[in-house]
C-alpha cells in the first residue's frame, strides 16, 4: 500500500506494570483483556485496529478525518466505558479478594496524532503501520505530562481543524500546551487535557 495520511489513536492503560506486580495472574489475565476489549467495542467512528500492544490499542483511520466533535466524543466514550467496565470487574473480583482495588492503580490515557505519510503493510489480518509519525505517536506516550489520565493531541492533528471547533470541544477542562524533544524527530508540540473531570475519579 502507498503511504497515505492517517489519524493515529492510542488508548493506553496506565499503571499496567504496577497492576501486573500487585495482583494474581488469574485476575490480571482476565482484567486486562476485558478492558482492552471494552476499548475496542467502544469504537463508534470506524477506527481500524492495527495492533493490540499488551496495555494499549493502536487504532488508525485513513483518509478524511472525522469531525473534531466526533473525535473528542469518541475519546470521552473510551474513558467512561473503560471505567464502567472496571467498576464491574472490581465488583466481580472483590467478592473473592477484599484487598483488590485496581481502580486505584489503573487508568487511561489517550494519544491522538496525525501523519501525512503513514506506510501500511498487510500482515495476516492486520495492517502494520510504519513511518516517522508512527514512532512519534508512540513516543508521545513517554511524555512529561504531570497527570496520569489525559487526552493528548499533537499539534499536527489540531492544525487539521479550525480553532473554533477545538475550543468548543474542550470546554470541560483546561487545555494545556507542551512540547517534547524527540531524538532524530525534533520538537513535537502537543496539547493535553485532564480526563478525570469526566467521571469524578
């Protein structure tokens, strides 16, 4: 396939390593897949799954971008459904182990990025994404955002939308600006917003 413009979306479960150390393998082997499945099932804007990466889902969408409101609403849905599923799992496992309190460990952060030229290679039933922008999206997961649960949007994606549309859809919390120096890729500017106001956690 020829390289093409694409949206990259990575919902990533924070606290994954600590969780795996803290709970029994029988619990973690049920909880993490259930949460990842919930993220995939919550996809309402026709994002395609490229990979499931242990504690994250790599989504992409070729061609025309969805309206900005739809994109933000989708990220809100990922977050609220993630917590709804986690509360159900907590109730299920609390009956067996009173010490389990994984909502105190696990959370969700979401990365959104836009690449003008993203390579796509068919491997089995999956599309493998390739190129600098794929590296950038993954590198944005390792940022210096001072909170655990957030939506991070690269400026390369924000620049595809009108400023008014962006402002109207971030009226529920403060949108913060930051940048990240990435070796060989330079300075990547992005904005982030705290997701916790969405459900009070």
